[in-house]
């Protein structure tokens, strides 16, 4: 029996083994209290999955289930995925294999 999918506010349905991730907001100041300009901020490498595809189609026609699900907090490289904007919000569209780890 399939698990119930969490309702997503994103109006984007990824195909295959692709996922949609919303990046965490980068910190505006350092631990020491120094405020950083936008040019000095690192791109966050953490985010929350807001939509997932149905899985990659295998040679036998079945689908390979994804290891991640909507709501998972994940780590990825700073250059992973393709940046897209929907309703003023920035998201990343990436392959599941670009996810390095799921945060517990």
C-alpha cells in the first residue's frame, strides 16, 4: 500500500527521479556578529524537499522508488540542481543522486 503524499504548495511536478528543494536562508551575520554583504554569503547547501517525482523508469518498465520524500531536510553540493523561481520563491530542481545525505 502506498504511503499518503504530503500536500505541497509548489505548483511544479518533477518527473522521474527529480526533486524540488527549497534552500535554507543564508545567515546575514557571522558568529562574531559581523554582518555580511550578499556578495560574501555562501550559498546554503541545505534545504527541504517540497516535491518529488515518481522515480526513474527501469528497463523492465517498473519504477525505482526514491529514497527521499517531501519534508526531508537534505544536504547537497553548492552547485547542485537548476535554480528556478515560482511565485517569487527560489527552488532547486535536481536529480535525487545529487543529494549527499538526509539530515535526521
